[in-house]
C-alpha cells in the first residue's frame, strides 16, 4: 500500500484490500504504468501487464507479487493460457515506403484541408529553433482535429517525423469491429484503422491495459528519429478547461529522456462552442485566424524529478500558457532547466 499511496500522493496508508485500482483508487492507465514500474523495481519481478486493469484489486496485486516472488512465474495464466494481444502496434508505419507515402498524403491532402477549414496562427515557434528532435510534444485536448491543427503550424522537420498517441480502445474498435455491425460499417472502421495508423502515424495508448507496450513503441519510434505527440489529459476537455494531467506523462518523459514541449490551443474551445450554439452540428469553414497554437519553451526530466513532480511542472506550464502569460511560462521553463 505504501507504493500505491506514493502514486496517489496520499499519506494515510488506508487502502482497503478489496479496493480496485480504477474505481476506488482513481488510478488511470498511465498512473498504473508508474505503479507497475515501482513494484517491479522494488521486488525485482516481472508482472504480466495484461493481467492488471482498472478492475484489479489491491489484494490481487499483492497475490501477484507473492506468486512472482516465490515461484518466479506470472500469477495469471501461463504461456498457453495468455490471451492474444489486444492492441496492434503499427511498427510497419515507421518504415519505408509508408513514411514517404505519409509525407505525400500530408502535403497533398491533409495540410490543404486543414488550412481551408481553419486557418491557424502560431506563437512560440522560436522555442523550437534550437531543437532538432526527437521531441515529445504534450498538448491539451479540445477537438478530434487537434493533431492536424498542431501539425499545420509545426516546422517541416517535426511534422514529417511525428508519431501520434491515440486512444487505444478507439483504434481497437476500428481494427476489430463488432460482429453485429453492418458489413459496410465494418469496412469503414477497418479503413479508418489503416488510415489512422498509416497516414497519420497514430499508435494506441490504451486507458485500461497494454499501455507499457505502447510506451515501448514510443521508445522505438524515438530511436528511429520520430517525434511523439501525446495528449496527457487522456480525453477531450468537455468544458474547455484544462484537466489534471495524468502522471504517465512523467513516466514517459523519464523513459524517453528527450525535450518535452508543452503545446496549448487558444480560442479553439470558444470556436467549438460558437458552432454548437448556432445549431450547426458540422461546420467545415470558419473565420480564418481565430485559433492559436502556442508552443512553450521545452522542459526536461531532471535527475531530481519524479513522475509526479514532472507532471505537476508540466501542468503549471500548461496553465501559464493557457492564461496568456507566455513570459511566465518561459520563466518556469528556464528555472526548471538551469
């Protein structure tokens, strides 16, 4: 329970054995990543990630630790009983010819569409000049078009070498449509999967389980020279307000050891609200120049950081940038990187 308390930033130690990691302890997928790493480091064991989900209880975690410590095998299922992989990692999308096809698609299709639908202004691009990559871009999440909007104002060297973290459960629904769906719908969903992974270079970041393998994929992408774009809130901000960042962004930053650039949208939620207020469920053309993408000064995971402290540091940068205080945000960045 001490490890769990540290992850939750609690000090009372009152964790019930029957408490579930998700519902009762409010540990999201990224926080569970940190928990797994902490347990494995402390007990020098290797836990089966697929056996741990939001419904796993504290008692079950302790049983896994005991079994691994005593017998040296996973608690849930031996090799022949393990379920098939739930999430496909699109390693093929990182290599030629897909990497070249993606660049052609972006400049001939996606970029023109983005510029026509919504002209985007940018601020803070000077913060990217010293960086040659790889870089971890962390952005607040407002709409499903966020990735395209950010890419439209990125320097060429970043936008053409970018891997985007996407909801694992959504990609899984695309890749493996429900059996009772109409045939045309199944084809459409499978097409969306291949388009998302191939043409957008999206990779799954699940909310429930399988997230450590996604972190491994991100590491391999970085080793191949790719930058990473992640939305550490974990979901869309329905009210337009920044939600607490999930601590897994700190785990990822620690593992990758590359500059982390905070990216925020200004005026995008207000535009989204205006469109809904007009009763127009779908509006594809808006007044140009109404959305601003702000790139903050990069921050770094320092030796004295923990996943929690780094997450708090990044969230502070987000809030300063969203408040329009670019100077204050940059000052925070400089103080955090001597």
